[in-house]
């Protein structure tokens, strides 16, 4: 992960952290349920975007390196990792 992409992701995650704190306040204040659900959806979407960025970075660097290496064991490991994380995120 480059320093620029790392800084961008940390900035996004800080914003998400603030959104989650805002959600807690909404619940404490007994805000309207639909407003809370709407904010939860926004947090989930923001997390998905960060997840996609990290996954794209992993594929373009780690997986690509394993494929270029010619090492079948490393290639299989990276493919298995990738399939596992995709299966978990699809749930």
C-alpha cells in the first residue's frame, strides 16, 4: 500500500468512525428509526468502498506478484485467500 493510498484510506476510515459515533448519538436520542437505518446504510456503503480499494490494491500488487513469480504454491495460496475473502464478503 502506498503512503498516499494509506493516508486516503485512513482519512475515509476516520470519517466512517465519526459516522458511527453519530449513529450512537441518534440511538441515544431516540431519533426516527428510518433516519437511523438510512445512516447505517451510508456507513455500510462507505466501508464497502474502503474494502474495494484495499482489495483492488491487494490484487494489483500481491496477487499480481504471485502470478508473475511462477511459484505455483504462492499462486495457489493467493487465489485461495482471494476466494475466501470474496466468499466471506458475499455473505
